[in-house]
C-alpha cells in the first residue's frame, strides 16, 4: 500500500550556487545576463528557487529571442553541502529568418497578410519585418519596420516604419494612397488610483510624415473632386491606452480608455489639431446579466481658418459596430451619395448581454450571447459649434442627434473580433442620412 507525503518546499533550506545558460548562439551575453538577474542567488529555500526560476523563464520569453525556455534545477555536486543547487536555463533561439501568413479582421473588413522577419538580428531583441497585406475592401499595404527595445527593456519599444498603403472609401467615392514613414516610442506606466485601483497602460508617441493622394471617382460629388490631388502631412501624435477588460471582443468586466491627440503642421500643407477618446465600462450582475456603457468623442480644428479640413482627416459616424441602424459613414453631411464627414462628434452606447435562453449554465457557450442596445450621437461642423456657443442654443445639438435601438446576437472570436447580427430601428435620423432599417451585420474589433 502506497502512502502520499506532502513536502513543504518553503521549509527546505537551500541556496543557488550557479546559473548556467545553454543554447546561446546569436544573443548578446550581457543582454541575457541582465534579464536573468541576481535575485535567484538570494533564495533561502526551495520554494523561492522555484518561483524565481519561473520569473527568469517569463522574462526571457518576453525578449523575443527564443522559441522556448526550460529551467532545470539540480543538486550542485561540486559542493559538499546538500543544500547547494545549480540552475540550468536551456534555451532554443529563434531562427535567423522567419515568415508567416495570417488573416486579420478590421471593422467590416478581412485581410490576408504575409510577412518575412529577422528576429534578434543584432542579439538584443531587435526585429526587422517586411509585410504585405491585402484586404477585402481593396486595401493594400506594403510595410517595412524595425523594432528595438529601449534600454534593453522588452516592454519599451522604439519602432521605425516605411509604408505604402492604398484604400478605397466607397462610401465617400474616393481612393487614397499614402506613402511615408513613422517613428513610434512605446512605454508602459502603472500607478495606484486612490490607493485602491491598480492602473496599468501604455504611452505611445508617434511622428508621421506621409505623402497622400486622393483620387475621386468619376461620379464623385464636387465637394470630393475639388479635394483631389496630393497633400503632405507631418504630424506628432500621443496615444494613452488603459485596458482593464477581461476580453477584448466580448468583455464581461473591466474598463477601457483610449485617448489620442494629434498635431499636424510640422511642415507640409496639412495643418490641424485633432482629439479623440474612446471609453467603455462593463459590469456583470447575477453572473449572467452583463451591462456595458460606451462613449466616443472627437474634434478636429484647422490651425488656419483659411485652410479647410480634408475629407481624409474628418470624422464620420455610422456603421454596424458604430452608430447602428445607419450605413457605413451614413450619418452626417452628404452630397450626391458621398459622405463628406464633419468636425465634431459624440457617440454613446448602452448594451445588455445575456446568455441564450435555457443555456445560461453552459459555460462553453460564453462566446455566444443575445445583445440589446441603444446608440445615440451627433456629428456637427465647427461652425455649428460656434453658433451654439454664441447663441447659447443647445437645440442645435438636439436637432442633430441620431438615436437607434435594436436587438440580436453577438459572437466573440477569441480576442480577434466580434460578430454582430442585429435587427435595428433608427428612431431619430436627419434628411440625407443613409439608414439601415432591419437586419444589419457587422464584424470587427472596435465597437461602440
């Protein structure tokens, strides 16, 4: 008869004599040594050794240098003491050249991407990638990017990219090609809010220089055709992102806040100030009833009154994951079936998610839920905002507000995308809006 015995590793006294790393060929020794650290040598018992070994493994995997990292803890036979151990870190480096083909989903668009990459090219986690993407809405993207950790910290990145993209905006009847480069610096941050909430997020600083070409359709509205041609934008942008949601596509708890500020005019002929923010908060009651509130807002201001904002840079409302009940870019100014966009918008959404009837106890179907919602928002020009302020007339916002309600089902595809099939009633609409009364299908990752 066998007996089981539980060992409390916290009471097994020991110390680490050495840490050996095997499998290193191209990686820089100092870079690897920095992320192994010295904390494991301060271990006083076997439980500490196990925990610190797992921390070493997690840090090394983050570097992007290795396919796999394994930890072996063994007795150190060179020492007479039975409390002496050695830690062996066995790594397998990434291949010098790699590639992949994958699909991705944007808002109502699927795309196929192929990439060739050179990981760890200088031995300190650097990465060079050449990528080609083709999307269902005639989206084409060629891009070469180089990424380098800042101060050998894998969570802080410097990225430089050169690109050429082409997009077809059929709702506004124009095509756009962009050629240029951007430089990004990504850094994380964290703090305690009111000594209660642990907040983690990222700062992203971007400089972009892009040569843009707007090509109008033969039947485009005059307001689109008069903007045809080339423009040069040079801008700096700051993005703050805090994401505490438990799921990107179909959350049941947590909040999300993204704020972007952009200033264009550091050279070139495009000059504006733009602000955007997106907020979501999700909470579940009684284990099955999930409520969600979302709010998006934005504005764009020209730096010179004599220089109008291009349709390329304006804001738009409408779409199956945006202002539901309206077609893509369906709310706001139109001319000859072309969506012209505007300067200021605000959009709010209230959502209620429940399990399918009689299946609330089946946790395997958490990715499929019923969905009821209401969307309300407005889109205005800067002149309308000035008029409202001067006349203190809130009626301008009320008269330009759209409202829609609906119900349907929502499917979450991992953290990749969500699919919505809804029956929608646009209750408040304006003349010229392109509405979608009845069934509306949408797929994407960004939603309101």
